[in-house]
C-alpha cells in the first residue's frame, strides 16, 4: 500500500551522480523548481576511477564553477610513466598542445558531488532528498506521472510534471519504462583498490605486458588508486581465490618497487 504525497513537483531528478547534480544546478539556476532524489544518505563511499579529463573540466568553467572545482580535493596530473613487462620504458609530460588549458585530474568524487549539491542549495527552488530509494515509475497510459519510493515506514508516491532518470547503469527509471534498449558492454572488467602512496607524485603510471593492463594514479589523500583490467566475467573466480591471490597477480604485473609495496600493504 502506498501513500500519496501532496502536490505536483515541476522537475524530479532521480540520482545525484555527476549528471543529476549538474542538471539540477543548471535548472535551479534558471529558476526552475527542482527536486533531486539520492538513495544514499551521503556521498562518502568508494568510487571507481575518479579521473576527470579536460573535456569534463571545461564545462565547470562554462557553468561559472571553476573556482569551486579547483577547491575540490584533487591531484592534477602532468604526465604518464609507461612500463612494459615491469620495466620502465618512457615518461612523457602533458602539454597545452595535447590537452589545451586543462590537465587531467584525479578528483575526489564524494567531494565533487557535495560541492555540486551545495551550489544547488543556494537556490530556494532546489530541494535534495537523501536516503530515498525510488522503486518504480507511476504510469497513466503513455505518460509518466511520478515515482514510487521507499518512505520511512511504507512506500509513497511522488508526482511531478517531468521525471528525469540519472540513476546510473542499473537505472530503476529506465527499467521501469518498459522500453527496449541496447547496452554496449565493455569487453573487460576493472578491479579498483587503494593503498598508501610510496612517494608524492603527479604522474599516472601505466603498466602493460602479458595481455594485461594496470593503471596507478596518485590521489589527494596520499594514497594510490590502482585499476587492474581483467577478463570480462572473471571477477567471480578471482574473488574465490581470495584477496591475496589478486594482490600477487597485480604485484607481478607492476614494477618491483610498486609490487613489493603492494605486498606489504
């Protein structure tokens, strides 16, 4: 049994990821009433690779949020160390001819999202609802009228003139539409993990060889984030073997210094 909330919202956005938060800011700035629903109570959780490429940085300047973005904890990357079969091959630096005004940066996504919803909150026509999981859409013939979400004690209904789904790859909004769509899945998976940094760095390290790929990036909190590319669907087998087996596989693919450091941590 659901309980109906009173009144219709103008715009309801489901999912406070980068797309949902940016869209909320742009609409709210124009005076459009926006309600943003996020299923988590906060953004303090681990994300996958948190790299922001120049094409992702430039829109913040266009939105007038360059200063706010620069205040978000990050590491600005100025080059790449390339390794093959555990041996260092070359180092190349990023320059304006390659990336233009902006270098890629490894950014804290929780802090980035908090910054965006914080900027939205300066507008009185914006509302953020945290810790609320949308279950399905409300349909009437060929129209979407709102959403059904988990309230404190029971499911409730929230009606809106426009409902926008920005709730990720496993979108509840998209699946509730009942429409057919095609997904183009990547031919591989990536295992992400963090370990303490060896020494301060502003370069991305890429390790290739043996048909495998490992990416190592410095993070703002003095750690290293590692991304190990594996065969699609093989993570279940890796998990059965245990974390030590995975760590050893990554260590054997890295250079000796990083490999030994990984085994120790």
